[in-house]
C-alpha cells in the first residue's frame, strides 16, 4: 500500500525510534496496555497521531524554579534554596 494508511501507521521498530525508546520497552508497554497500539496479523502498528497524544498527555515542562533539589531544600526549611551559594573567595574566615 502506498496511501494515507502507510503514512499514518508505523511498526514497532519505527515507533520505538520515533519515541526514543528501545523496542523491548515499547513492546512491554503495549503488553501492559499502557500504549495505544493495534495488532494486524503478527505485526504491531502504531498510529502516529496517537503516539503524539500519548507523549503530550504524559509530558511535563521543565521549570528550573521547581527543580527537585530546590524543592527538596525548601521542604527541609531552607528558604534560600533558590539563591546561588556564595563563592569560596567571598567567604570571610
């Protein structure tokens, strides 16, 4: 087939490459029902639009103000967790 269906669906190897995953990981996600996929005969197929939606729904934006280290320090009571530490040459001994 050389129509819209070929362009819309990709196989497991292509989907793993597209998502930046190993084929084994992707297959495990499919087996657990965590990834939208269709089995046509013996081959798993993935709808590119559904893969994009899957990634978009499960992604987060990086916010340096909410980084794990700063948030952890704030939880421990350090109010200055986001401020840069003084350099050694600036410290008075």
